[in-house]
C-alpha cells in the first residue's frame, strides 16, 4: 500500500477522491461544459506517489489544494498534482466511458507531506511554480464548491475511511511538462506558508 506523511507520521489513505471542474476559468480553458452537479471521481491507493514522473507528451499536470480526512472531517492540508493522460481522457469522454485509464494510473496522484489544518479554511491559497514561473494560482473564494459541500456530497453516496484524501480541483493554467522540469507547490493561509514541496522530473518512470 502507498502512504503519505502527515504531521511527521506515515499514514495510508484508502483512496483519493477528486473533485473535477471546480474552477470557472479552468472549465473555460478546456472548453468543458459547466456541470449541473459536482463531478467526483476516485484515484486508487496505487496512484499515490511522492515523486513526479514523466509519462508522455500528452500527460497533463493539475495543481490542487488537498485535504486529509479523519473522522469525516478535514484534519490536514497538503499540495497535490493530479496527473491526467489527456489524449486517453478525451477519447473516454467522447464515448461516455469512465476516466480511470486517464486519471487513476500508477503515480497519477503526486502528493506533498500534509500538516494539521489549524487555520481558517477560507484563507487558503495555492501557488504552483514550474521552472521558477508562477503557472497556477487558486484560493478558497475561486472554488465553485467549497470543502464543506465536497464532504457532504461525497458522504451522500460513499463513506470516508480515516486518512482519505480529497483533491479539491484545479484552477486554470494546466498543461503538459517535460523531463527536467522543476515543480514547486505551495499552500498558504493568507501570507503564512503552510506547505511547500519540490519535485524535479527525472529521466525515468
């Protein structure tokens, strides 16, 4: 089983629950329809990775604010990269088929260490830098569905296990990446840095 680090301890999420199309500008940049209800899909435990690998020229990064769930409540905060094989996803979407091949492949949930969330959740924001350039920015106000709504919707049809992760959606700025690229993901509360993680894409899978 794959694991993550939380509060200097090793824990094992049973699954990663992803919220799709949660930022208006991201929906527009991919020419997607605005959904009538929350888009929810899962990544399996085997998708979890602490390293960022190169898969193909069609593999897309999506930076996300991530929440660690314990006792069905948000306990921790981290940074995540939701990797997507865009060519496969487009084929699946065009045929009305599930996305697992494009979204839940091994290594597709790249996660930082997590820390306890003791700050006001409405003050959170995300920044993703690639090769020292700011590529993605997100904050609580830009989310279509807020964390409380995510939890309620997920619990309406699926149970949380302690240490599950919610990936809360990605803002505009997604794209492909290359071997040698350096990613730095940051989560802030106002101007206080809570989480920072760095990944360099190696020349191997």
